[in-house]
C-alpha cells in the first residue's frame, strides 16, 4: 500500500520557491537544494540500486513548483487513499 511520489520542478523555480518558503537568499537556497538533491539521489541509488529520477519508479510525479503546495498535499493524500484501497489485504 505504499505510495511512491516524486516531486519535481525546474531548478530556477525550486530556488525561488525555497527562497520564498524558507526566507533564504539565492545562494543559501541553491546550496540547500543541491545538498538535499544529492542526499536523495545517493539514498535511492545506494538502497534501491535505481535511477532516482526515473518516473516509472513512482506512482505519482508532481511539479510542485507549478501547483500550489496545498493542492500538492491534497493530491498526494488523495492518491495515497486510492493506493491504500488497491493494496492487497494481509
């Protein structure tokens, strides 16, 4: 019943979003994105031996810079409930 979600977005839009959401300047936002992206990529490669950004590894891929974040949350919650209802029991 696990839902695998990949949040994506153009780098520049992600930088602007991080600046706005976290009150960061451009340099700090870019650094934080680079650190987080590398950590996520390394984790998926190491533990799952998969290409982390291959969309077929996910049930849902959302450009979280193109959709309001509250709507993104609603989409994930809805998809999670739908996925859970499809999961085998036991």
